[in-house]
C-alpha cells in the first residue's frame, strides 16, 4: 500500500493560543528546567527507546541534557531514561496540565475547533478513503488530557472515549463535556484498557513520546485484533531541535520538558513493523518557523529592542506559512501526524 502524504496547514490564529510561550518565556523555561532536573536524576539510557540498539555518545547537548542519535533508526534519545518516577513527578505531582487548560467552555470549544477538529476530520476522511464511515469508527484515545480530541472526534460523527493519568485534566474535560467521556487511570493502566478495548482505532495525539512503558502499550495494540488503525502525532527530530540548541534562553517546548526522545521517519517505520502495522497516511505540519519566530522575538525583547521586534514581526509573520511549508516538504519538520493500518 502506498503512503498517502499531505503537507502543512495554515498557522491561522495559533499564536493567540500560545501567548504564554511569548509572554512568560522565563516562567516556562523555569518549568522546563525543573523537569530537566528530575530527568537528570534518572538512570542513564543505554539502548534506543524504539529499536533497542546500543547507544553511543550524545550528538549534542541542549539545556543541560545530552541527546543521542540512534545509529540504527535515527531516533533521538535523551541521555537519561524516562522512568515511572519521572512520569509521576512531571505529569501528576506537578499538574503540567495547568499550563494548557482553557478557562471556560467558550475557550475550550475555540481551542478544540482550531486545533483538534482538523485532526479529527483528517482521521475521518482517511478512514472514509479506506471505506469506513464515521459512524463505524470507535476510538480509544490514550493520553486524552482534557478530552479535546475526543470531543472533536464526536463532533465529526465518530464514537470516542478517552483515558488519562491526570485526574485534574479528566475532571476538567468531563466538566466541559457533561457526557463524561473521560476516565482517569494509573500510569500503567492504559495497557489493560488497550488489551480489552472494542475500539477499531487507537488515537494518541502527542502521547507516544510520553509513555514510559511504550513497548508494553504497543504490544497490547498488537495483541488486540479489534484494533485496525493507530492515529498518532509525535514530535520529530527537526529544525525546531536545532533552533533550541541555538537559543538557550528560549523556552524549549520541543526537545525539553517532558519530551525525552524524538521520532524519525525510520523509527516510526520500525515501531509500526514491530506491531504488524504499516504507515498508511502521513500529514506533516510542523511549527519550526513558529518556534524560530518566538525565539527571535523573545531575544529582541530581552535586548530591549521591542520596537524593532514589532517591525520584524510585521515583515516576518506574513511569510510564516510559506516558510513552514518549505520545511514540511523537506521532511525535517517538528511534527508528524500518521495513521498506521494493521497488516498482520
């Protein structure tokens, strides 16, 4: 089966939802630095998170953490393991969700419609291309957070429920969606939910990079033959990684914080092969240019050049969609949405 590829999407009003990244750069960077402190206390990583190959020396160091490129699949691994202790500290104890939760129903719907409806429509349209109607799609969304994707999928005519480890996010999501489509689970309980699910689609939007027990979750998907598709988005080893190395005083949203490893095309293919799936559809739309723009704006403002930063913004912002499309088509951009289809 040939891979069907799609590139880019307009940034639109995305920056209006990420004002904290601009206005509170130092606070966000402090948060990421705290997470780095926790990660650096964990055991050293010796094998690749995806293919298990022995790791060598770091390719580079960013915000005190070394990142090692796997010689077999190219996967970018942090020098320290993500462990249950790390996950407990950054996802549960620190309530990382507070940085992203919308404040009321109106803003919740706005965020859902702007960011998650296009993702749900993409899944619906790809499955329709495979002959599956929306009404026949049953989704288990793992790492569902506040339920934005679950709500979007239902808005697009699909059946969806979600699970997440954060009780605060689940409570908030269920408050925004009184039908209560979300369930709070333990750190390893997703594995059992996947094994027992009747869903024909597992979705994991920005989740696989956060799973400490990734192999066990993948094995559960492999074993449950009800599951015919996996829809995921993951952070990629990309230009954003390079920009974060260059701008040490900017919030490292991509390669730091809770992202302890980054995917490559080859590592995704290896992951799919391991569980008897193939890559059926790809949609590449990164935010590398947005990251570069943010770093430049923050740096100018820190250097007391706010007037010039506004001048630069007027010149640069109209070019961002076109510039990002170039990076997306280079296939070295920061995010990939993909749909895996079962072949075994």
